[in-house]
C-alpha cells in the first residue's frame, strides 16, 4: 500500500466572524444502482426514455400489485459495502416510508430504516500527497427512488414523469466526520471513484444518478473532539440539511454559504433552526424548504409485502472473491511496479478505463515513458476536445508503438510528437506513418558527421565563440538537426559536435 499518513481532520475555521467557529459536515449520498431493471419491478431504468414509458403496474400504484426484490440490486449493494470495507448484514428488512406526493403513486417509499443491508464502513479520502483522512460510513440501505415533478413546461400546470419511480438507490450515510467544503467534495469524488471501479453505480451526477444531501452545522473549537470521545451529537450544533446536490462545486459553495449564514445568526443573538434547505446556484445561497416543525411524519413501519431479506455468507464470499482491484490498491501498485510518482499514479487511476489503457501501453515497456505520453500528450489532447479515454482515436496498441519506436531509436521525441499528431488525426498506425512518411531517425554516424562538418565549415566565427563558451555548442546542434530535417539522432549529434569543436 502507499505510505499514506492518516491525518486527524483539520477543521475549517471560518474567517471574518467575531469568534472562532468550526464546521461539521455529514453526507447522505444517493447512488443509483447500475441495474437495467428497477428494485421491485421489471421496468427499465434507461435514462432519457419518453416520459412515463418505463413504468410497470407496481410503479404506477395499481391495486393488487406486489413488489418482487431484484436479486441483482441486492448483489450490487453488497458489493458496494465490501468495497467500502463495511459490515454486510446477512439479515435486513424493508420498511414503508409514508408520504404523499404526485410523483409517488404508491403513497409510500420502500426503504430500510431499521435494518439496513450494509453496516459500518469507511472511505479513505485523499487530501494531498501522502495524506488521507478517514470518513466513517454509518450505513448503506436500499430504497426506491421517487418520480419527477416538472414545473417549467407550462405556466399553469405541473407534469409528472414516473420513469424514475422504483429505480434502486443505495443511500450511503456518513458520520459527521467531514470538516470543510473541500473535504466534502473530495469525499464525494472518492466515493464516486470507488463506485465506478466496482461497477455498482455509473456516478453520472448530471443525470441525477449520484446526488447528495449535505448536513451542515457549526460548533466552537473543541466540540468535535468531545463528540468523538463521547458520541454526543448535541455538542456539534443544530444542523441544516441541503437537499439534492448533484455537483461537487455546488456542494462546496453551498457549505460555505450555509456556514456563514449560521454563524451570522448565532452571533447576532439568534439561533439555528433545524430545517431542510435548497441551494440556488444562480444566487449562490441556500433557502428554506421546510422546517423541523413542517417536516413529514413518515410513520415508518415494516413493509407487509416483503419478507425479511436473508442472505448466505457463502453468497457474500462469492461476491467478495470477484471484487476488482480498487483505486488505492491500484495506485500503490503503479508506484511500486512502474516506478511512477504518486501524482502520476493518481492521475492514471482516476478512472478505471484510464488505468486499463495505461497498463496496456506499459506492458513490457518503460512505465514512466508510457505514463508521460498518456498524461502529457494524450490526456492533454482529449481534455482539449472534451473526450474521454474510451473515445481516444489513438489506441493503446498504437501509443505503445510510439514508445517502442522511441526506445529503439527509430524516431526522436520530437518526431514522435509529429507521429502522434498524424495518428490522432487519421487513426493510422505510428509504425506505418514512420515508414511511409520518411520520418525514421537518421542513426548513420557517417551521414550525421558529414552534416556536422558542413555546418562547422560554414560558420567559422561561431566555432571560435563556441570554443570560448561551450554553452554555444547547442547552436550547432540546432543547425545540424535543421539540416537533417530533424531526423538525426540528437545524442549522436551532440557527441559529434562536442568532438569536432574539441569541447
């Protein structure tokens, strides 16, 4: 493993207030399970389908329809728990969360309040080179998503789309261990990365497949340590929940605003009321959605249509045996096996597809050279065009050819960049480009020596200057490379120029 030092969370101290205040943050992340069917019905979960086209009779709340658990969703929830080093509960149960809203035809949501399928786990959040912070996971439970109410299509009416109704969600609840906006965003980013590696959620925040409810409170210095020692949440201050955040940038902005709002309230003699709030990114502020007094009484009770969920340890062990290599382990291996820096390894393991591409290029080759070409050339070009590695016009095999051509001395680094550009634009193999375009590097020392002699003979004044100041020998190297169309071996040119000038 990497030598990551666990660093006790450093609180975010809010500047500009009358007193010192610290932030305490907990997140409830709703991750859509990567299943083609819903949690309790066979309806499709395809995104972007025509409104109300992915709706089974159960989803629509038709009388007499009974839920049937999707085993695949249960397996993916277990897999997520294992990936987060969490306790897997062999016995769990579903409850009804009762509330009435147009996009919830059943009048209740099937969830797991009392007996979740996954218990306590942890996420190691990278906060800088060699430093990580541990965020504890309290629980993960399975539940149905609700539908979507649409209010901006008509000035007098609202519309309801039930396509999301019944889609399986994993609610991943953290302890209030997060101490600042940047750490909150880093936590969501790390959680998203792990879920994508596991293949249990695609992490698409734009489509609402990963979203977070952010609980924010403020406390005086030392209160958090008291909470960690005693477990007493009351010392952390009254929390407010910011609902349905689907952008890491907005999560940071909302926390910053909410912290300052709460501080201003208290320092002006008021008090923070527990409530649910929404963040308005256009105004950069949170606003009240409902207060504690207005909050729903969900009247949870065990779902009478579903038996308790019992799973075998052998089944869990089978899922555990099939877990992929996760980001932290992969990053550590890249550093150890390929001699990469932690930074380069982190960049290459940010997405599982990036890591797989790198390993294909680096196989039986210089890992550092492969990493440099992927990070500096390929990623730079892909980012410029807003493409992912899966859309790269240069395959791993083709980029591997470029590394091979450099290593064999057939092309120089400068020529390699030209070859890369042609391959990126046309999809042609680098080896074929070098052969047909006459780009092979000149390694014949006789031909290079002749070019060096010609340049020296034509520039006697520069010869005297270079002998007086050896640093000027680079001018001759440049002239020789120009004369050979950049094809001369740079090492050979440097050696011959130095020898001819007597340096």
